[in-house]
C-alpha cells in the first residue's frame, strides 16, 4: 500500500511520520534539530530519520509516493527556495531540490503553519470544511488560510502571517520581525510570559509569586496551569490574550469569511479561559453577517498536525 512521508521541521525538533492515504500516521519519530550545526547537518539528519523510519515500518522507498515538509520559513514557491528560515538561521536554501536529489521522488515544501492548517482540514477539527482559517498559538503566532480546500499563499507567499498584524500601534512591544505592536507580541506564549513577569512584581504572595520565587522565571505552561486552577492574575493574563485574539479574528473574518476558525498551539490548552473572552470579543467586533456561519473551535491534532498536513501535499498531487 502506498504511503507518504510527512515532516515537520522546527527550530526545536524534527517530527517525521509515515502517513497513509486516509491521513492516519502509521509510524513516526522525533529528534532534536541540530540548529547550531547548520543546514547540511539538518539535511543529513532528515535523511537518516527517513531511512530509519522505513526500516522500522517495513516499508520500502518504492512504496512511498513522495514527501511533504513544513518549515517555519518564507518560501519562494516559483523557485522552490526557502528565502528565510529565522529560527534556523538559513537564507536562500534549496531544501526541496536537495531532498529530491537524495530520495529520487517528489518533495513538496510548505510553510509550517500552512501545513498545520492542511492537517486540521484533512483529518482534524476542520475535516470537511473548505473555507478555513487556522491559527497556531506558540512561541509566536502562525496562520494558515484555506480557500476552496487549498492554501492561499498570496502574491509572494506571506498570506496568513496573522502574528504580524498590528494590534498595538502605540507603545507596543518589539517583535522579532523588527516592528512593534504585532499580534504575537500580545497574545503568544512569549507574550503571556512577558505579561506574567511584569505582573508577578506587583504581587507579594500567591501561587504565581511562589512559582517565580522557586524557579526564578515563569513559563506559559505554568501560567496556563495556574489559570486553570483559578489563580486570578493568570486568568486575567489569558483572558487579555483571548480578547486581543478575538478582536483580530473579527478583522480576518470580515476579510476572508471562513466557515471555521481553528485555534491550535500550546496556548489553546488554556481552554475556556482563553476561548470565552476570545469569542465574546469576536462577536462584539465582527460584522454580524460575516459571523453567521463561522465556528471557532480548538484544534484536534496537536503536534501531529504539521506532519499530517505536509503529507496531504503529496496526497493532493497523487489524486
């Protein structure tokens, strides 16, 4: 039976899965990304992982229709070049051509947030939906726009970069992109940590202060856990992020009119503490007609979305 290789290349880890024609992961593995060793070391590890995955699964290369790979990059789709991969420090690398040369089969490259959106459309929360907006709330905020069942790339591949919508024009924080006041500086996991570190200095006691005293720092996961346990400052921080996201999604909805908005990434684990203020702000800000047929739901595939969506790129071509 034919299968696909789905790869999610991130700044922290490389996830790789063997995916069947229904979008099920048959076998998968994960390894740390050797960022400091450079592009060729990462390329070598991807090849080694693929060889190992096939050995473990009992599949041969002749049974693999192709590979898809999601990368946190700006991509020139005409030339097949990764123009910039900030987390890995790469510029103008030909990952697609290099993997095709190694494996002698088709390789499809896509932005990682777009790949996650495709995964959710194929087998996740957006299954059966063809007009979809997907946001991934992690260290930054990634976005994928699906129109008529296909990723919308825009004129030069930057459509869906929701994390860089300006939400605080005056007095905003500096973003990795070099601008200030971007959405991801206010509502990402990184922003939640910055908010928590600012707030913990204002309080003298309580679980948040105790955690800060114990570890000397705070993480988004800790803030989310404490919020779920009822810690009021943490609940305020998560609710603030939800409100900002809801207002931003209202703008996107007026422009794109999706059937569904899927919210994934680590911050989405906050559940109703995030989603209740998000939906309230969204409903207050959105054009009512644009909101009539849209649902806002949590993602279902977790950290497997990128692998599955990358495999879908090959699946689409094979149909």
